[in-house]
C-alpha cells in the first residue's frame, strides 16, 4: 500500500526552496563556503581530542559555555543563548516572535528558507545597484514586518550597513536581528547596543573565523528578556559535548585566531587587486569576494576553475542586477596563490 503523503504536507512547504551548500570534492581546493581553511587553533583541536571519550554522556555544560562567551564579550550569561550553529537560533527567533519578516536581496538564503518553512510572510527589498543599503526603501516596506534580519557584513556581497541606518531600523521598534557571522573580518560590532535597545538580537558564530564550521556552534546576544523567551523553544542538549568543549579552547586561544584573521584580511586585499584586473569585484569586509565575471557565464567560470582543482561558489544572475556572479572564499596563502595562477 502507498499513502498519499501530499495530503499531510503543510501547504506552504512545497514553495520552500532547498538550500544548496557549496560543493566539495576530495583533493580539490574548496573556496566555496566561506570557511577558514587554516582550520581551528591548537587548543580547539586538543579540546576535541580530550572530549571524544565522553560522547556517551548528554551535553551538560551549556551554562558554562554561556559564562565563557559572556566573559569573552564582557556581558552576563543571561545575555547569551547557544545554538547548533547560528542557523538554529534563527529558527528559535522565528518560533518565538510573530511574523512577518523583513530582509533584503541578495542576502543569506537561509533567512527566507526558515521564514517560509514556518509559514510566515517574507518581505524584501533589493539592495542598490552597487550593493549599498537602501535605507529609505527598507524602512518604508518594513512597516508591515515584526522581525528584521540584517546580515552585517552581508553574505554574499561582503558589504556592510552604516551604523546610522541600523539605528534608524532599531528605532522602528521591531525585533531586529543583526547577523555578525563575519564580524572578526570586519572588526566592528553593535553588541554594546543591547544595553540601549532591548529589541536587538546579535548573532555570532564559531564557524568562520574560529575555523569550527564542522562543529556547528553559534550564539546570540540580546537583552535578558529575549534570551529567556528563546530558551523556551530551545531543545535540551542542542549543542553536542565536543562542540561545547571546543568553545573553551577557541576562546582561550582567540589571540591565535586573530593572527589567522589578519592573514586572511591581507590576502583578501591581494585577491581583490588580482581579480579586479579582469573582473568587477565588490569591496568586502568579510572573508570572501563577490565577483561579476561577465561577459563570462558563472557556470563557465566555475567549470574553468574546476579544471585547476579549485571549487568556488556560482550564483549566476541576481534578479534585478546586471552581471554574472561567483563568490570566492579567501583561502590559505598557498591556496590563494593557486587561484591567482589559475586566473
């Protein structure tokens, strides 16, 4: 017997687009997913090795992890919630607060996917043609939204939103989520603003600068009232034991992380200059570069890079924008040199 599954499916689920991660091939240089290809620091590796014999025990250090992060940020643990990647915390936010939800385009695809998977309305405005932020259009359209998502720096453009624009949005009084996944490569944060704006939620991750993408640890910083609400929808044991211990190693070794970040930022500028010899490159505050490779098609550029053993992220056309776009992660020095040679 075969059951007609479709009659049980929530009607909006069929309209949700799948998230397609960057490709991976053994033996290839992956510059597709904005990872830190230098990998985690030594203390993170040691923490993982020392914890591997505890995997039969449920994770039990959530409060300790929150205390560690709070100390790193000079905050209190009641201002912190930890998730299985910052993506999971986006899910908490959307389960806790009423939609509709407002963001912009192009930005991180998961914002729209999470919103639509929960049956909420997703509103958006296009960035300006140069990928700068259209504050007046954004404010006008956000009147119909309860929740705002802002990537800053933004993925896939690497651009940032001026602080005065973020303040204008916060002053509208909506739940405002500022995703600082790439903060370490930018150097500016609005986390101190949570003392002034109790409607502000700042997302952070250990996936990028700390080189822990495979361990899936993110966190949010906000007013204690919001954190208390988010905890009501957080499942128990959501961050695994190994990942919890890795957080301690990462923060204890944050100076080593900062040295790696400085290398990546220097190489980002070198790659920007090299790519700009042939293509239009968006100036980036993250660990990647968005490149308009037209008149070459993004698919063709991707396939040419594959011939050199390099995987980049292809987007093609962004609706409403001229050009053919690919995104290239800044890798290690050696990987970047191979990319330059391939170019």
